[in-house]
C-alpha cells in the first residue's frame, strides 16, 4: 500500500486530499549512453521551472549525472495518473526518440518506493560503481538548484535532506565506499589494467570540471604519472593543474599535445564533439605509429564514435566501466546488505517524520486559538480583580498556561499519532470539534 502525506492545513481541509511523490527516471541500468544523452536536459533550470508550472505538479527536483536523469515531483493523489502522464509526455516531447523507445526505458516509482530509491541512490546502492561518493554532492546540488528556482516545498526538501544524511551515515557505518568508488578512480583502474604501472605515462585531462577533478585526484595519488590539464576557461585549468602538481595547457593547444601523450581523458560539458575523427587523424600522422588511448567520460559524449576505427587508437567510454562495477558489486556484497538494512530503518524514520508534518499546521492552529482565548480571558480576570502586583499577575499567568498545556496535551498527542497512522478522519473530526480556522481565516464547514 502506498504511503500518503499531507503537507499543509489546506490538505486537511480538503476532506482527505493528500500529496504524493513520483520519481520518473532513466539510468545506466536500462538506458545506454546514447539514450541517456537524448533524455538529458540541456537547460535544467528552465526545464525545472516548466515542469513545476504543469497543472498538477506542486514540487519538483531534477537530478542529472553521467549515469542518470531523474525527475522527482509531488501532486495530489487524485491527480496521480494525470500528473505522471503529463510529466512523461512533456519529457518525451523534449527528445527525438520514438514513443515506444522512450517509454520502454522510462522507470517510475511512487511514494515509499520513490523514497526508497532516493535513499538507495544517496547511499551509493544505485550507482554504476557501488558506493561511489560523487552522488552525494550531486543530489545536494539538485536540492540547492530546486531551492533557487523555488520549485521545492516541505515534502521534497525533508525527503532530500534526510536522504543525504542517510547516505553519509551509510558510508560511516559500512565499508561500501572503499576501493574504486567513483568514475575517476574506476577510470584509473581501467587504465592500470591496460598499461600496468602508469609510471612516467603522459596523460592529458581535457575538462577541469567535477569529473575531470575526480580523475585528476585519482591520477595524482599514483604520483608517477605526468599530468596535463586543458580547459576552455584557462584559469580553471590552472587551478586544477596546481592541485594535481600538473601542467596547464591552453585549450587551442590540445591538438599539439595529443601528438605526445599516451592517454587523453575527455571530461567536458561541451554540447559538441571535442575530439573528432578528422582531428585525431591529423594527430596520428605526428605520432609515428605510437598508440593513443582515449577515454571519453563526458555526458553527452565529446569524442566522435568513428575515432575508434582509426589505427593505433583505443577509445573507451563510460560503458566500459560496467565491468569494474560488477567486480565491485561482488566484493562488496556483505557491505551492501548492511547498507540496505540501514536504508530500511532510515526510511521508516523519514515516513514517520513526513506523516507527523501533516499534523503540525493543525496543532499550530489549535494552540494559537487556545492561547488567544487564554490571553483574552486573563485580561478580563485581571480587570475584575483590580490592582495586583507583578508577582500576583505572574501566578495567574502561570496557572492559565499550565491549564492550557494540560488540557491540550492529549489532543495534541493523539493528533500526532493520527498523522503517523494516516488517520485523516480523526484530524478532520478534531477541526470540527474545536471549530478551528485555517491561516486563511476560513472556518471548517
């Protein structure tokens, strides 16, 4: 049975109308690189606002990484089918794929399943490289972007923050992130399988972004490799090169350096090919038969696929890291079980928190009304009693406060319990019994 969450006083007033969460996604598990490229949003901030503006959507977050594109959204339960269909249709129309191909690879989860997926994601259980740490930062960035665009509310904010904390806790309590846990370290592991020792190998990193930085750090830990860094923004390239004790290369000089290096790792965010077949052909003329190893870690791909058919060139992509992922999966089986158990416990905790949130506005209105009555009646009583000193007034004030607290203790406790149990009827009855008014000033009918 799917979990149900109320997020505001209006939700309670609407005779049981509730909010739900949906997760629509394409991931490395089902979608090849070409499909992931096609469903990736080129202007995520603009798309985020457009999805939020759809008829049934209340909150939304977009998460994009090299291995996944995901949309999280909330909406009313009665609009579940319409909302899911509307978001999916909007997404499909942004791609150039046939409808059957798009929907065949599209995966969906609702409520508890969506929250479970999010927690497994931050814990590294859904990553190509199980336990990798990079996903935590990427989920945090997705959350911050949604905050900036004002597309997130209480439900997704609470869920994402709890999922991030769970991911950190999993890494502290288990060894799931030991070994080759990022795209960067896995890429270097693949290079070592190819070359053996990387001692004195000349390697250029094209792109000084997050992925380029991860690869660079993994390389620098080997100490012996000769590292070059090229980036369109030269200053950013300089910064990474200094961090890695490497050398910076002007972007327009990459072609010249390709004639000398052993390995080229491409990790830019360019929407076009950085290394084309034509360019690499010219480079090979200067290499005199020396083999060039190219690894394309970009999303979308930045190396033209036809480069792979050129002589003395070995081209690898993110897809080639799947073998390493499978090896890690076997090695970490016991840690995965520990992580999954922790996720289950944290999920129950999150669901309890979300359910209790539904009672907060109602409890707030109840307590505010009681306090308003207390102050009004105490003012009358003090006027009738005549002149009292500060001590006497404090005794009366304390007495009325205690009375209100004692009277409301069980109603408040039972409202919280009703929220956790999904007992919307009790909450509606409480509104009628206490004749409560929402923040908008509307009486319950």
